[in-house]
C-alpha cells in the first residue's frame, strides 16, 4: 500500500493514499464519509451535479477491498448522504454495493448524522460505535476521548511549498485521536486549522496529506490556514 | 448643414442644437434617417464624436413628436457605471427640450422596490446591463414590458461582441425580437477591423449578408500622432518594468497638461507608479488606477481627473471603457499594446475633440517589444486592425438562457431553436447540439439517465417545456450572468482601511513577513484574518515579491504577422533603434532570421542541457500549449525534456538530448490524442470548467446566508470535473469547457493555425551556442528559477553573461554599452 504508518496505542496502522485506514493486525479496513448519492441529492434540489459519484466512490472502495482482502470493513458514518439516498441509487450501483458487502465477512455500518439509520437491504450490520482492541471507532469525535478513530469533519490541510500552495484532504493525528478524511467522490474538505477541527485536537498534532497518490506527513506548525 | 436640404430634425430638436451652438454631425443625421426608415444601424465612430447622442437622437425625436407611455428605448452598456453616466448625460437634453420622457437605470444596484415599479410602469428610456436584461426577460410579464419597445441601443458593442456577456445579450436580443418585432437595433462601436461581424451581430437574422442593418461611419478624427520612445538608455533584453525609460516618461508628463499612462498588467501599474513617484521632484499630482483598487479609491481618482486636478494617471484597462477625459493631451502606453485595435482605443482617450490629433507615446520595455510597437504603429497607420475570427457562442450561456426562457413562459423547443439561431453567435448551432443543451437543462443530460424524476423542465400536454416549480426560477435568478472571476481577497491595512482586492492565489503564495507592492505602497503581509489579507506599511527597500501577475493579454495574430514580416525583411529595419538593428543583424550572421511564413527552430547546448527555441510568434497562451505538447512528445521520444518557457514571441524547451527530426516533432498530429490527454489533466481546463459550472448553475454562485469562499467552489468543481471526465467524457459541460479553452487559455486554434502554416517549412538550425534572438527567452528562464523574486540587477547581470556567450567576439557586452 502507498501510505504512511503510525502506531496508535500499540496498534500498527497504515494511512492509505486513498484516504482509507488499514489495520493489518485486525485485517480491518476503515473508510469515513462516503456520502453515497450526494450528487442526486443536489439534483433533487435542481442542481444537476453528475450522477456518477456513488459509482466512483464504490469503484475506489472495491479496488481497495481487492487489494487488501479485509475480513472487516468499517464505514465510519455518513455513508449515505441522506435518508432517501438508497431510493435514488441506480440499479447498477445497488449491485456494486451488494457485491462489496457480500465479499467481506464482516461489513459494519457505523451510524452518522447524515445516516442515523443506514438503509437496510445492503447487507452488513449497523452499530453506533465499535471497540476493537485499544481503539474505539465512531463517526463524530468526542471531546476528551482518547484512542478514538473518527470521521465527520472531512479534514483537509494546506501547506506552502516554494511557489505555490497545496491544499488536499488529510488524516489528522494527535496521539489520542485520529480523524479520517472523507472518502466520497463529492466530499470537500475543512481546514484542520479551523476551530471545528483544531478544537478537537491537542495543540500540536500532525497531518498525513493525500497528494498525487502519496501521503506526506507535516507537523501542524507547518500548515497554512484558509 | 445646407439651408436648402430639409433637416430630418424637428424644430424643437434643431432649436436645441442651435441654442447650444452645435451643428449636428453628419453621422448623427444619418442615424436619424435610418430610424425614419425603420432600419437598424451600426454606428462606428471614434470616441468624442457625439456617438451616444447619435444613438439616442432618433428616440428623442420620436418621443418629442409622439409622446407616449411605456418602454420605448432600451439602452445596454457593458458597465453599470457607464449606464448611470449616460442616464445623467441624457437628462440634460431631455430637460432642456422639455421632453415628456422619463429615463431610468436598472442594474444590480437598483433597489428591489424600484425594480418592481419599473416592471409595472417602465420609463420611456431604460438604461441597463446584459445581466439585468436577462433577468427582466425571465419574468412572465416580459411581454407586457417589452411589447411596445421601439429601439434597443447596445453601447461599446466592440467590447461585448465575442465575449460570453455578448452571447448572453445576443440571446436576449433574439428574445426581444420576438416580443417586439418592430424594434430597431442600434449598435455603437469604436473602430474595428471587421464591421461585418458587428453587422451580423446586430442583424435580426444573425447574418451580415441579410443587409438589414445600415452601417454609419463617423468622421474619423485627425489622425493620431504616435511616437515610439527612442530611449537614451540601453534597451533591456527582457523584462517588463520599463525602469530605463521612466525618467523620459516623467519629462513628457511635465511637458503636458494631463497624461494617461497605460500599462498592461496591474503589477506593472504598481511598479511604474512607484518609480514615477520616486523621481517626481516637482511633486506633480500623479495617481494610480486599476481594477483591484477599492472602488472608493478609484472614484476619487476619476473625480480628481475630471476636475483637472491630476497631471498623470497610471492605469490598466480599467480605464479603457467609458468615461470621457477631455483634458488628456497625451497617452503613454508602457509595454507593447498587444493589438492594434487596443492601441487605437487607448490613443482615443486623448483629446476628444476631433479637430485635434490624439498624441501618443509608446514605450517598449524590451527589444522584442520595440518590434511589436513598430508593427502596431504601422498597423494603425494602415488602418489595419486585428480581426479575430468570431468564436461560436458558449453552450453554457445557452443553457442559462434556456432556463431563463422557461422561467418566463413555457416554450416549444422548435420555436426556441429558431429564435436562438437568429442570434449571430449561435447562427451555426446545430439542432443536435441545441437538443443536448436542452437535455442538460431539463435533466442534467447525463448518459446515465438517472435524473428523469428530478427534471427542472417538464413537458406539458401541449408539448411546451415549463419549469418544474418556483424553486427552479429562484435558482436561475440567483445565478444569472456570465461574469466569473478568480476568487479575490480584500487587502486591509492593519486595523485600517481596505486598500482593494487581489487574487486569492497571490495571497496564498505569501508567507507572513513578505513584502509586496499594492495600491502604490510597499506593504508587509501579516496574515489572513476573517477572509481578509492583513497588511502593514512595509518600510523601505525592494519588495520581496514583485507584486502580482494577471491581466495579461496575448499578442493578436494580426500583429504577430506584422512582427514576423518585419524581422524577415531587413528592408523594414530602417526606423528601428540601433540596438535592435544590431541585434537582428547579428542574428542573421550567427544563425538565420525567422522567415515570414515558416518556422525557425534553433537548437544549441548550454550548461549541460540541450535547448530548443521555436520562433512561432503566436502569443503566450498558444506557446504554453505547444510547450506542453512538445515536452510530452519528447518524453516519449526518450529525449528527457526538463522544462520550457513561453513568451508572446518564442517558446524555449530544454532537455537532456536534442531532437533531430523537427518535422516529426512539430507534426500536426500532436493536436489529436496528446492534446486531449493533456487538456483533460491541465489546471487550465479545471479553471475553465469552474466557469462553465458556475454559468450553467451546476454550482451556485452563492447560497442564501452562506457565502462560499472562492476556494471551496474551486475545490468542489474539481471533484465534479474528475468524476465527469471519467464517467461521461462526452458530456455537454465538458464539450463547452473544451471549446472555451480552445479559444481562450490554451489557444488551440492559433496553435493549429501555426502547425498548418509551417508544415514543410521548418528551418532547423543547429548552433554551437545561444543565438542573439534567443537571449530574451533564455533570460525568462533565469527569471523562473529565482522564484519570481528576481530584481532587475540580477537580470541585467544574467543578460551580460548571456550576451557575452552569444556574441563572444564583442567582449563582455561591449557592443551594447
């Protein structure tokens, strides 16, 4: 896998360039904020975004599953953009998703604010949060919690390199919390220096920036605000 | 006017002219005659010839003789400020002749209450902008408002035609043509190369041949006196600062009443302004005017200018349009004008009395610009202006218009198609293309027909297409318009006033503590707070970051052709400064001169690398694209390309190994797959796509209560672009994007013209070292390497080394000292 490694409370984790987290010790793959059917949610309100975001997101996820053959996939909440997402999904995309959940022994939907009740019929089981060894997985980070892996905030970071500024999605990690970037094709990013993200983290943290198929690690002091 | 000839002016109007001591210009009378005959008319006249009055005169006469209520004349200007100005100016004759005419403006600034009243009780004459017209036409009462319209006047037509705003307006006029079939169209334009294109634009058939528009030409003013500065200083090899010549420019300012100093970019404006003040021993009132300054500051400058309180204004194209500066007696153009039409329009800012010649001074900033300035002056003398081929109307603009038309009233696709192709920019639009755009508007038009149930347009039983609900119309009205711009950040003096706005990307490249020049002062960047760049006075010394780029226009094809012809023919060199002639003579001796219709390619080793310099003269954008394509191909040929740099005149590529077969390298087939592959990846396409997405309303300009920052918009349009490109590469949004880029940022059209022109006529010259003509472009490379912080001293030093390298027999640059 192209990515970087961290040790988190004794767990050896891989932060993948796709934005997914791979825990080889548990054979568990974690992705956050798929926001499936975000495009059609906009279309329903008259903004004709392309309808291919679900397909694009699931294709990327399928390639990952193919690559690492996980025993467990954890979708860390906001997997579906809204309550009616499943009803808008194309037949072909439904097939894609079913194919995925069938291939993995334990498919877990963690609930999120966009999908407090993930749609039934796609297989897998639904949990509010999940504890695996030393780590707890939930959608939204809880202030003060440690050993916690979450999504929800769509972290992104910007760095200045000579002559230009690079802003991309990132993992944010402070030793106590790990926040995953959004995995969905139409999900934007929120700067980690903004209070909503930085307020969750220790004063000094690091990011693992996803740029051009690689993961680059920067201390928070090197980052640039929006 | 001869006493014997009956005047077309009624006594009241003729009396008004007499009272003012004026005699109507022949072109003003010709406009009245066209109106009496019921014909549309295009008036081409220099500024200051009573052009605006000529446009309104027929309407004033008609309303004087047959007073009536209801909208009679619609005036459309590209600038809000101009609409307001014109309304004020027109009030005068209306009041003095006691005409029963109400004149009003309607722009984005008009309060909602007034807008509602205007729709219920329109004035006889309404001044507005293309966007406000589009909005008016999207209401169900559009027919009631416009039914009795007699005349539409489009001002500054030359500046609108050929742009997306022009496309939007052309479609609006087509709709007006249906609502008020008797309304005449009047276009007012500065001198242009191809009046036929504007005639077609005005015509109700979209074609010049139909002859339904009269061409009226104003008397040309006394011909301009244009001079190219023959500097006493040494002519720089490269760069655009003109620092060498500003002492001489200052002397000219001192010798004139009021001088307008035009520059090509805002960065240049800042630097020239600073330098002029540094040498301003007499403390002359010299001001600065460019589009990024705070509106308040710009208005102050304009007011001081109008009051005759200034001796000089350093300005960019922000002063190109509109306001009349009668007091200006000298126009200085710093840097080459990039196009003959542009030069004519800028010269026209001086001496708006037609009996006195306009005076202009061109100040080339480097050697190639000397050639370009000379070519521009020749073109102006020969009255040969640059005509660019008209580009087809934007599909994104059409999509926006369709939605607006559906908001107004349900339409039949067949009828709307007929209406749309009567607008000149869409005259060549095929029905398939039209249907694709309509499908996009209705359902998104995606190959995966997923959005049937979210249709924005529904087909009624009578076959007409209607908006699916009021939300659709609301969304349309929020997103109307075609002006999309780079995200801007306000620049605020620490706890002080706002100085203006700069492009966000410029600020993004700064680190706190960096100094740069803006609003005429040296500033220190403190950081970004609350979406504003905070700055403090930066003290003394050179700015660390040399201001900001932006606003560069590429050299026009017509001017490029003249430059090529001039270089190729030593017989034309007589009027050139000695520095330049020597330079060209050396080029002929050390290498060869680029031919007029061929392409000279030089290769030479330098610093362990192999350089290729192509003298294509097709403008920076086309060269940039050529550079991308050549390096891709060289990569495949195993030549190890390392980089390239493009100027308006030349492309230089450097690599590990030299290409041998130039015919193969420059073959036209690079415009096939390579082009597509590169274009899709390029950031230029992404920027273009963002504009298309904004214009078509795929992404919103703004949300109620939640202003998106420009960057968030950029980010999400990139995500859409990536997904769409992968899953629906033929989608109409991508087609619109590619078509835009082909004529704009990537200039593929000029590149393809170039490759066709030079096929079989490439001269490859293998040299042992750099040629004299290649020196300027190689200096640009030096400039890139030091990350834009190069000072002129650094450049100068590099120049001397290069010159010595190119012409060792002259010692260390002795020839030029």
